[in-house]
C-alpha cells in the first residue's frame, strides 16, 4: 500500500503563469519573478519557430536582460550520443540547440532554474525533445548574473519568430 502525506508550509508561496494564447512571431515572453524566489519551472509544449530558430532563454536582473557573449555556461548532451556533451558559453540558453522549423517540426521541454543559497547564483537544468527526430536533449549549467539578483526570465525565439506552442512558468518563493 502507498500513502501520501500533504505537507503544508506557510512560508512557501507558489505563483503560476500560463501563456493564454499560442506563441506568435518575434515576441519576447518575460516572466517577473516574485520576491524571494528560489526555483522556477518552465514547461513548453508543441513549440516551433517560423523559420530557422531555436526556443531560448535569457535571465534578467536590475541591470537588464543579460545577453553578453559568455554569460550562460552550460553543457548539453543528446540521448543516443556516445559523447560526454558539448560545452557552450553564449549570450543565451538554447536548451534544445537545434532549430524547430515550422508547424510540422515541434519540440516539447521542461526546464528548471534553481537558486543556491546566494540569491545571485542560479543553476539550470532542462530536458527536451524534437519530435521529428525523436532526439532527447539534456542541458545544464549556470549563469553569470554580475553579482545582481535574478528578477526576470525571458523566453524568446532565437533566430526567427515563433510559429506555435504554449508554455507555463511556476515559481516557488518564500514569504
């Protein structure tokens, strides 16, 4: 027999934002983090771009959205690959690092951003798949926030605009 316990912690607050319409064009979708946020989960479904593009993330602080050439350091590894993974140091997080081109070429993924005990150090981990290739990609790394606290996560179409898809953010914070 299994039993499940409900844990209630009045010091934890959960916020959720769901994209109410389909993704469209070159729009940046910004999610403002609640105060004292320590974790954010992102789920994307049926996402594609209108041309050669990659669904991507950037992080924002009081200094603005970070897009420097080496602010995001991560490793990606593909299922079925015999390699240990590819190291990237870029101006965005491309969790799938492949293009999803048009409505017939779609991807699904889950991504988690987690704060360490220092509010200005965040790590991320994600897993996604491109349905047309059946390939699963894992991605993990960290971001250089320049000593500033994270305030925003941006989801955007690196390359061309979005063609379709839906997503949600769930944020966890202390009250």
